[in-house]
């Protein structure tokens, strides 16, 4: 009997990170596709929600968004 998938994908918005930092996250998110909990990066928007928001706390402009 086939088992039902219980995979959950969390959406992650990123604000203020460098291209290199975003690249590291992208690789981590790609690796998570084979796990019960996966992560997918989405554009940040005040009009839409995401499950997780990662903000560069050292960048004041990012913090005000």
C-alpha cells in the first residue's frame, strides 16, 4: 500500500542578504526538497505572506521593510 505524502513546504522571503548569502540559502533549499520539510524562496511583498522572513539585521534599510 502506498503511503500518503506528508511533505510540507515552507515559503521563505529574504530581505537585504548579499547574492552570496542568497546562493547559500538557495542550495540549502534545493537540498531540502528530499526531506519531509522543504523550503522555497519567494519574493518579499508586504501584500503577501510567507512562512519565514530572513532579514539582514545589520542593514537598517532592510530592517525598516
